[in-house]
C-alpha cells in the first residue's frame, strides 16, 4: 500500500472544502500525486513566527526522511539529569551523536530581530530625551539670564514666584507642543510600517500619542521649571544691579 497517512490542520481541511469530521478518512492528492489519506485534523496553531499567518499544514511520518526528530516534554526542575538519561537511552538505540535543542529557545530566536530593535530604540530614545532636556535646560538658563532685569522689576511690582515660573516656562512648553504635533504623523507612519511586518497586529490607539505627549510635556516642564524657579527666587535688588 503506497497510501500516505497524514494529519492536517483545520485550515488545510477548510482549504480542501471539508469540515474536520468530514476530512477524516478522505483520500486526496497532496504529495506529488501520491494517494494520501487524512487520518486526523488538528486545531490551527502557529508553526512559525507571528510575522506569518497560520498556513495550511500537513504532517506525515516519513520513514524515508533522513532527518528524524523526537519531541519530548520534560520538567525544568532537573534538566541536566533528564538530558543525560535521554542521551544514554538514545545511544543504546542509535549509536551516533546526540543533539538536542529547546523549543522555547527556538521560538525566542524567531523574535531576536525585534528584541535587538527594542533595545536599540530604548537606548537612543533615552539618549534623545537626555540631550533634549540638556538643551531645554541650557536654553532656559540663557533666557532667564537675558531677562533677569525684567524678572526683578516684575517681582518688585508684586509678581509671585509661581507667576514668574509660568511666564518663563510657557514659551518652552509651546515649543514642545509644536514639536509634538509635528512628530505625531511621523511617529504614526514609522510605527505603522513596522507593524506591517506582522500578520497579527493591533490598531494604533490615540491614547498612545496622548500619553507620550503628556510625558513629554511633564519632562519639559520639570526641566525648564527648575531653572525658572532659580531665576524667580533671585533677589530683585541683585537682578536690577546686573
């Protein structure tokens, strides 16, 4: 009997036009026009990474295949002893090199590119935020020094420290807001292009941009307000002497 017995997934059964129940026992032509009998149907599962959608899979036990793999489910509490036992048993049957891999490690390798990209993005994002904060701080210090007499006069006229801080900070907050609204389309475009590489993805929620914009404003406010507060607390007499 040259009929090949196979197990297919549900997507393959659907592709062939059968329900899972109808597919069992059916003889179809899959392997180079060789008679093939479906003896089982599995639920759909991911055989590859999430970059690809679930395909039509067909599994058979080929005795002619030179690559033979055995899947073993083991407990992780004593792996060295378990591996040694498997190796000794394997060599009693097949006197050749015993090689093994872990399924979770193989699955993790499928997403190494994304993991590296995440680390790179986090590093340079943090670096960019640090440089931006240093630039804002320097610009705030320069602006405060240029307007030191104005601050002194306003303080003599009754302006509070809080009012002076708000006055100095609002200009920089406005710049951050402009940069944020310019960055939204660019960020949306880049993230959308990256997510297009996956078969399964979520929709970009506006909350992501709202939260990121709020955090940017808070960081900018803290950075600028620190220098603005120092300038506003300065003795107006000293400010007017400058």
